């Protein structure tokens, strides 16, 4: 994300594009993980919950990384 922010023509454009793409990707991955055609047992539900938390953390990290590169002064 830092590289994408540096090569972007505008810092605000890079922040908003990373923000929107990260949120769309996070929603898409979480939706697909919960709507699979399978029997949901206890272990599968636990794994899906853990996976959902990890995706949310990754999305947050990507957004925070783009926000910090937006604030850098070069």
C-alpha cells in the first residue's frame, strides 16, 4: 500500500482508492466464506469466525497503512 501511495499521482486519490478497494474486498471475502455450500459444524463455524476476524484486521491494516502514507511529508 505504501508503494501504491507513492506512485499515485495524488495522495488523496491513492488513499480513497485503497480505502474503497479494501472495504469491497473485505466484504466480498467475508460474504463468500459464510455462503459456501457445506454443512456448518462447530469447527467450521469457529474457523469462519476466526477467518472473518483476520479479514477485518487485514482490511483495517491496509486502510491504516494508506492513511499513514497520506500523512507523510516528502
